[in-house]
């Protein structure tokens, strides 16, 4: 079995047999010629199948160790397809600290067709057992979680879900398959927002579903065609291109994030730092066991409350104030008012003094100096 970096560069994309091109073509055709009715070269219509999309699907599936992979127009389209595996009356146990849009998809879209869900702290397997209902079909996990960087034990949750007759879905957007391979730890389905680390350059929106369960894989592929939330060929090309450098980007982003987390723990204006690489983080041991490294995301609270947090977010110069994450440039955001505004006021609301960083590829000393000046000015 080739190594991760080899798969990232080559899986699904051998040189083009017709031309020798070493990069997959961006196939813009919406339809494909048939030599006789029903006789074609594997492609009929680009919603149903497109060569550039297939290259991406083969590549990311290989990185997740999956037999089946389907690319979608966004991470939420991938999540929506996965939730459509359920029937009315079914119940989902979901992390109480997930991407705000995941909660909104459950609460405002799938709840209307009779899917019920219970948010639970997933770093406590006992809480998952306690929330289990006879109709529970899925456990939906994000680890590290967004924005508190809590760690859930994937193998333990898979064991609980399977013993109870359910499936485990892991949103692997924060970790990426370079750091963590949920299917090898027992998860049934992996979903991604490829908008983030897999694309890696803040220039494309996309999603992905990977699985080794044949019936799930076929159903997801069927939904991809039937519902039609497919990514365009150019978007597929951008994600394929991003994935080639995923390993080297992640390695440096993890190193930079570790330095940032260490610096924040020392700063007098900072109250708490959430980074699984810190030995004092409650999920440190589980993260060390199930991840290759601890990721490029860091969050922290400031001592002087929301106004100080807003001031820090407004005072950084190198960290750009913006939503999203996982790309080459460093970003800062205020979850309470930005990414998690849709859960403000609910039991899932996040601390208004919290800030979230996506640590990029800039020179780490420049990143540290930028944070220090912003904290000194605003803290
Ligand atoms: C961004 C994100 C999503 C949603 O993906 P989109 O591509 O924006 O639709 C889902 N999960 C996580 C963890 C994310 O960060």
C-alpha cells in the first residue's frame, strides 16, 4: 500500500493515456457521445458522472482508506446526503459543539421531516449511552470539535454505536485524513468540507462523503445523482490540486499552531487555551493516540470578556478577521458572533470571550508577534 503522500499526488490521476498530461483535465462537457444507444465510455451526463470529479473521488477516498467516495458541492451538501440515509422518526446523537451549520441543518431542515436529534458531550461516552433511544441510528461526531477543540474517542464511540445497532459518522474536516483516519478506527462514514484543509487555499467550496459500507456508498452516490448537489469540474480540479500538498501544509500548520498555543498560554490577557496538543488539555491522551499530530486550529478565551475579545479580533494585522479555516493564510474569528451565531441564545451557545484561530503557513515569528501586539493593545 503506497504511503499517504504518494496517494495524495497520484491516486485517481495517472497520466492521461491520450496525451500524457500529468494533470487531470478539467472536463467541462455536460454530456458525452454514445456510439450506439447505451454504448459509451463510462460517462453519459456530468451530474451522473464526470471524469474530473471521478479523479477527485478516487483520490480522497484513497486518502481516507475508503472503498466509496462521493464529492459534493459543499460540506453541507455532503452532510445533507448523509442525513438522508435516515427515515422519519429516526434519532441522531450529535456533538453539542459542532459546526453551526450542522446544527442548523438538523434543526431547520431534517427536523421538519421527522428526524429527531439530541446534542450530547461526545468526550463522555457515558453521555452517549445515556442519550441512546430505540430509534437512534446515527452518532455524529466532530473531533477536534468546533470551536472548543474537544476530543472524542472515535474507537470507543464506534464500539458504542455498533453495539447498539447504530452507525458512527465523523466530520473529519478539522483533522483531515493526514492526521486522523476515522474509518480505520471503526467509524462507518466520514464527511468533509473540502472548502477547508483539503482545498487549502480559500478558493473553492466543496464537500465529500467516504465509506467502506457498500450499501451506504451506493445510496450516497445515488443521492448525489438524484438530488444533484454536485461540484463543478473546475472546483474538483482545485480540490485535487490542494490535496497534493495536504501533508506538507498540515505538518507546518501543526507546528505553527503548537507555537501559537504555547505563546497564548503564557500571555497575561489570556484566560484559557484550547489546543489538544497542550499536555493539560483533557483530550490530550486520546488525541495523541488517534491523531498523527494535533492540528492547525487553536481557540482561546480572553480575561476581559467579549469587548476585549472583539478588540483583539479587530487588532490583528496578519491574522485576517474572517470565517472559514484550513487555508494557507491565518484567520481569526469570534465564534459567538460569526460562525456560531446560529446557536447564540441556545444551550449550544459559545462563550462570547472566545476567539478561534486557523493558523496558516506564514513565518511563525510573524504570527506570534501579531498576536502579541493585538493582545497587548486590547487585552
Ligand atoms: C465549514 C464546515 C462545514 C460546512 O462545509 P461547507 O463547505 O461550508 O458547506 C462542516 N463541518 C465543518 C467542521 C466545517 O468546518
